């Protein structure tokens, strides 16, 4: 009996060994065949990417943070590898990460446990994406180049779905780490912006990574030409400036000094960008924040603002301040209120864009002309050659021109749902810190929307992701302020501890 058992055991081991050898031979043959084909690089990328995605999908905080880091990197769409899928569409590794992150959120968080505000946001977002899909698919059948334009444009809208992961999974214990991590990332971008403005060699290096990072800008008031610093993460810096200010005013902990330095760097990065829409949009967003944030926030702000104004006045009068930097930023802000700005090339090109865009909308009101298609406006001069403009320097006109009036109205519905929830929840928040953070994010989203009136920001994935991230933070802040809805006892105690420290 013992001999028979040992014989069977040895036979089973032999069979399993033969199976493993055959499987290894088959895998080796397949890998060798792939290695000598033109699918070798996609196969290697797949072997590397799949374990990383599997590790990130159950970790929404790490996935969201990595996505923001990728989008705020200058060489994002030039150096990072594309996703190797059939047909070679313009899909980046960041797009794959977004899809995996949001899909994992939808898998882990069933509809029945969603807070009602997130449901409303999701339905409005689905409506916008469904309406935008009609002109996208229609354009995709017009050839290879229009199909790439359609994919590029539509996936830009998909980056708004990052708000779902933030609102559903990061409104609990990961809320404050997420806010702090976003501030750190914004500070890194701000430091690079300031260094690029101070050093021509650093600016040249950043320009080699992203051709739009540093561009010359002629001042409309006759002060010459200066460098305009616009790194890919600038929109995230813009989105986090007002929340950082509110945290400096109300959160009195060991990180307060660090947040103050971070705020100064963010303001400096916005200053050297020479974006007038960010100057005035930020001020308007701050006014909205103070109106919604309550009397405690307004009182703190007035005291701090008076102190900072006095210190800044002394610094500007001292010999330590570089006159070129302050004069260019000041002149850039003043130019928006000057009549000379109407005669600049920027104003004239926008007038031409808006005129042709309105004409195109009148002829194509329902589905537009398609993503980045010719709507009648050209760039260049007749003697040197012209080319159709890709888009309109007004996000709302751009959306209406390319996709039609229904899509533009659906986008306004999405942001309207978010802002309405934020304002209503701020008015009913019981804790001052909760109300202040909701107000800060309401003001931040309002500032982003105002800047899009004369900017092309949301036509890029990095800006759209920052906008979706801000919307997600606003939803999460409102959910945290709801009594015992979507929060744990630890979260509530942590929020009260921060409020007592202020």
C-alpha cells in the first residue's frame, strides 16, 4: 500500500512538472514571437502598467494624487508613453489611469450609498457626456485627423469625472491629507514658475519640455517685452489659492507658517503668469468666498488684509524689490482697465474669434462644427499664409461652437448643481471651519469659471482635471458638513479639533 501511494504521488508530481514545462514553453514561444514583432514595446508597457494599475485601483488617494502629478508635469503629453492600443489613438497613460480610477470608484461605491448631491452631479455630467458624444461620433467618421481631434476633445471632458472619486471616496479620513497634498503640488509648480521668471536658463529648460511654458509677452502700456510663465499645473495653483488662504486664516496648527509661505508662492506664480483674467477672477472669487463664508471669516480676512497691505507697501518702497517684476505685473493688471487694451493684437484676435464663433453657432446651433474644426476664423496674415484657428478663447463659446448649444447648457447645469449645493450647504453648516472651506471652494470654482470667459484653459486635460478636482473638493466639503452623512466619528472629531485650534 505504501509503495502504491508513493508511486501515485511521484506520478502526480511528474504530470504537474510536465504541465508546467509545457506552459513555460508556450509562454516562452509567445514572448519570443512578440519580442521580434512591432508589438514588443506595447507588450512591455502592458506588463509594467497592469500591476501598477491593479495596485492603484483599490487606493483612490494614491491614484488621484498620481494623476494630478502626471497632469502637472511639463512633459506629460510629449515624453510619457501613449497607451498601446489598436489604431494608435491619442490616449496617454494618464487617460488610462483616470479610467481605472473612476471605474474602480463606480465598482466599489454602488449608487444606493451615494449622497443625493453626488447623484445630481453624476446625472448632469452623464447628460453632458451623452450629448457631447453625438457630434464626437459624427466627426470620428470624417477621416483619421478628425477622428483624433474628436478623441482628444471628448477625453478632455472625461477628466471632469475625477470629481466622483474625490467626492465619494476622499471626503472622509483622506480629506485633509488630500487638501495638503494638493497644496504641496501647487507649491512645487509655483516654485518652478518663480524660478523660470528669475532665471532664463531654467525658463529655457522648461520651454524645452513644454513649448507653451514660457512665452514672450509685449506689454500694452509700452513697457517692453517680458516672459510669461504658464506651466501645465498653473490652473491647479489657481484653484488651490483661495482654499489655502482660508486655511491660513482659520486653521492654527503647526503647519500654519508653511501654508503662509505656500500662499505667497502661489500668488507669485499667478503674478508671473501675467494672466489678467486670473488677477480679476481671483479677486472676484475671493469676494464670493467672503460673502458665503460668514462673519468670522470676513473679520479674520479684514485684519490680515490690512496687515499684509501695510507690509507689502513697505516692501515695494524698499530697494530690495526688483522693479521690473512689480512694474510688469502692475502694468499688466492696469492694462485691463485701459482703453489701449482694445487695440492690442490679443483683443483684436479675440474679437475676430467671437464674431466668427457667433456666426458659426447661428448656422450650427444643435451639434456645432465638431471638435477643433474650422468655424471661419483664421490666424496669420494673407501675405504669409493663414490657418484655421483651433477653438475659441472663451470656453463657453468654444463648447457651443464645436458641440452645439445643448452641450454648453449641460455644462452650465453641471457647474450649477455643484455651486448651488455648495452655497446651500455653507449657509447651513454648523461648524465655522466647514462653512469657511465650502465658501473657499465655491469662490475657487467661481474664479475658475470667470477665467474661462477669456481663456482656453479647459481645452487641455491638465486644466480640466484641476477643474474637476475643484468640483470634487466642493462636493466633498459639502458632504462633510452634512450631519452624520458620509462621515465617520473620527472625521467629525478631527474637524472639531481643527475648528478649536483656530
